[in-house]
């Protein structure tokens, strides 16, 4: 009970902060609107906290542009994109900005809330194998609906890890073309997931809420051993990891990156743009991050990622 109250207080505080920070949000059209043809364009508010407000208002809702089951993939972007949130988030919380951004590029976009509590407000709580089964069901539904043979996965934090888990241990390798992780919690090669003092804090959290948040039992070096073979990837799948030097959740940055391989690309957010200080949460409201995601999904038509001043948490 105390844990639930604490979590809800944190979310409420974040929502209050969003109101104060709303003036820092920027609404803008997509970089290449022509890619989307005649599709109506959606506003994109580059702020993670807009998703917090949306999720509080409608925990079971979809982010703008997502989960349209009449969508037909375009010739420019034939593969549907499935968005995967991080721990304690849901489809609306993490994807309020990136969903309309990708929609405006002409993608068929889908967003899943996995491993959720009964309210649907807090997701990513279940064991990875259970969440992978939920993802597999959605992947099959999307493939039938769109006629696409494969999908692309874009996951934030735990969502990036889930995408990789799904392709390695969840039977999804033949159904996925690319796994794009934004601050993905990969923790490859048995590295310690967190550095002091965050490791102690994390252990306190595991001790306190482990029974009600089973996925925390998957966030240990031992639990990653099964995914570490062959460089932690599956043959035939591309993996792109986008990480920030100022991320204080998945730290050090090497814990987001995968070992060098022909099917692996690791991107440091600040390389070429030192004024971007987006941290773990702010990355899901960062135009530069989204441009890197777009390049990962469509490497044949790369764009120059935006470079603007971004502050942590905003």
C-alpha cells in the first residue's frame, strides 16, 4: 500500500511539474511532411510530461496517431512501427510525442501497454517472458491488419530491452526487421546495471516492491546471461541503441550499447550536438532523438538530426 501511494505521489508530482514546464514545450510540424503524402498532419509537442498528463487523464488511451487499424503502410515506409514504453509507463505516457512524429512521416504506428496493473496506468511490471507474449500477440495482429511480413520495434528504456528479448528468446526474430532502443536497458555482458548510489537505491526498490513489480527480478546481471550469446542479438535483425551521456538511470552509457557487429549501431546523443542535455525521460520528448529513430527505421533516406538546447527532465 505504501509503495502504491509513493508511486502515485511521484506521478502526481511529475504532472505538476509538467504544468510548470509546459512553456518549454515546442509544437512543430515534421521535418519531411512530404513523406506522408496527403495524410493530415498531427501536432507534435516535444515534451515527455505531456504524456504523463495524457496518461493520467486516460490510462487506457492511445497516443496521437497510434493504433489505427485501418492504416495501410505507405510505399515509402512499408513496415509498421510498434512503440514500447518503459517501466511504470504506458502507451500514452512514453509515446505522446514520438507517435505523432512517426505518423506524420507516413508510418502505421501502434503502441502497446504491456505488463500493466489493473488500472492500465502503470505498465512494464510483469516478467519479460509474459510481456514478450503480449508483444507477440500484437505483432501478429499488426501483420495481419497491414499485410506486412515484418514490423519495426521502437522501445524506451525497458521497452528497448523487451524488443531485444522478444527477438532473442520470445520467438520474434523472423517477425522483426529492426529493434530501435531509446536509452535501452540492455546491460549486456554481465555488467552491473547501475553505479553507486543508484545501485543501492535500486536494490532498496527491489526489496520493497519486488513482489508487486516482478520485472525487477529480470534486471540483474544473471538474468541477462541468456541474452548475451552472439553479442546479445538475433541473426537477421538490426539493432540501434540511442543513448545519452547524462542519463542517470541506465548508466554508464555502455549499459545501453551492444557489442560492435554488422547488425548493431550505437548512437551517442551528444555526439555532434553537445547542447542537447536530454536525460532518460527527456529523450522521449527530444526532436534530435526522434530524428535518429527515423534514420534507424529508414537508413536509406537519412536526415540530419536536429540540434537544439534540451534540458534534463523537460
